[in-house]
C-alpha cells in the first residue's frame, strides 16, 4: 500500500478479485453527458477472455487506508490487450454508463399525447435500463406530437431533455449506478467542506483540499423572446418573454429570439422561455479549480473555506470534473519509487444556480413523407373536429425478436 494510504481497486464481471490491478485511470464526468472512465490495468493472466469483460459490470473503488472514498460503476464498452512482460500483461478498459446502450442504435417513430417522462420511461425499458430516477419540480406538459427521426434513443432523450430544461447526472454504489434526471438544483446533494490551500506545503497530501480556485464572469444573452402560433386560437399572440436576474456586472442587453417556440399554451411558453434563458447563461458565472478530493462529481455541492476573500467561502455546485489517478507500483517495473496520486480538475457554478443544457438541433426531414389515410373502417374519409384527416406515417419501425 502507498504511504498515504491511497489505493485503487477494480472488480470486473465474474473475474476473481484482483485479477486486474489498476495502474492508472482518467474519469470524465459532466452534467447531461454519459461519463467516461479510462482504465490502465495489469494482470498476471496473459489470456483474459474478452467475453468475460466486455459489456459486463465494472466497479472502480478508491480507498484511503481501509475506508472507501469513492465508487465508480458502469459497464465495460471497450477492452484492449497490450504488451506482455515477464510477469504481467497490460490491459486498457473503457467503462461507460448503461445509458450508453441507448446510443448504439437508431430509430424513427412518433409519440402522441405523451410527456417527456412517459417517453423517457418507454425508451429506458426498451434499452433494459432500470436504474434511473427523476427529481422534477416543474410541470412537463404532455406533447401532442413528438417525433424521433433517424436518431439514437440517447440523442433523442438528450434533445427532449434540453427542450424541457432537464439535466442529468449519475450516482454510484458498489455494483450499481443510477441515472438521475432533474430540473432543479434541489436535486443536487451537499458534499464535503474543503479548505483552500494554494500552497501545498501548508498541508499534507492526505487532507482533502482545494489547491486552485479560479472564478470568472462572461457576457451571455440576457433576454429571450419565443413566439409561436396555433390554429386552435389564431387570435392569441403566442409570445413569451423572460430575462436574466444575475446581471450585476453586465450592462448591455443581448436579445435571443426564436420562432417557432414549440409551445401551444401560455404556461408552457413561460417555462420554455425561462429554461432557455438559464441554458444560455449556464456558464455566465463559472469557475475552475483543482483538488485531491475524489468525491467531487456533478450532482454534488462542496463548501469552500479558508479563502482570503471571505465571500467565496460558501457552497458551490460542481458541473464537470476530471479525476486522474496514478498507481505506478501496480506495474512490475515502472514504479520508480513513486506513490499513488489523485488529481481532480473541476468546474463549478454558484450554489443556487440552475444549470440547464443548451438546446440541440432537431433532425431535418428532406422532402415529402409518404403516409396512409386512416380512420374507422366505416368511414371513407374521417375528419376530426378541425377538419383534419388522420394519416399513418410509414417511418416507424419496431424490431422483432428471434
């Protein structure tokens, strides 16, 4: 064990414990992005079967002495066998969330009279993803007509979530991870209190701390106006306006206008506009830092203390983090007397800010679409209350097992 007590262990699928020893890893985590864990490992077994690892559960555990500091769980999406030495063979693994399975295919279909939550649950079930949760404070209205067109389920969910002002992050435990959808900072958990030590000589490396803390403000759009139209109420103006409240140091107004706004009621339009303002300004107040604390992740707050500027000694919300760990003594020849190290580079926003993803472009349909007029068997032409005929588009496809 390293003198600091820091160590990394890895369990994969049904392999015996310590079959793979971790020599290093890089973990990328960000709001509304599936995480990526790149692992460098070694094994005394030069012939590990890929089928015992690929698409299997993997758990990285970060320890300090006998105490677990952090767990990262996912599925192995890639494995590579490297060079073989006298006693060890090197392996490289990529671990991603099970949610990534939703990005491996492509589909086209139409959902009618369903909300984001209804559609998302259908897609989760189809992709065999059961470990998910949601923390919604806003109302997410039922959609009259919603099209997935030549896009993966993952891209479709990301696009819908961005329209609805919904972000997501992942929570980990031993052998399991949970995908959490949220639309409020109330879903973000309180984390550690970390002292600010810009000079590492002031503290031992064993103590979790923040060694770099940079804060910045940037010009961003300050007002949003969305406009739409509905034939059901042609006299309705169908406009919605909202503006940023965090404009203390931005003197000019920068307008963002979009048509169509994709709303058919005033309440929905107000929500869409508010979400758009917050998304466009999700990095207007942002900062970056460095730490040796592996706990930091999106979906977590930390409290800073010991900063000379007292106003900064408060809670901050993590939006992105890159953890880099090295354990060179796991290799047979390359340790060079170096110990286990962990560095965490993170981005943060104010504690009370709601981070929302930017809107994503909709797929474009080139040209006309073929459809078949449909209705009750007894009607040659069946019209609804607005004189419209109902048609069945042929773009949908559903796989058959077997």
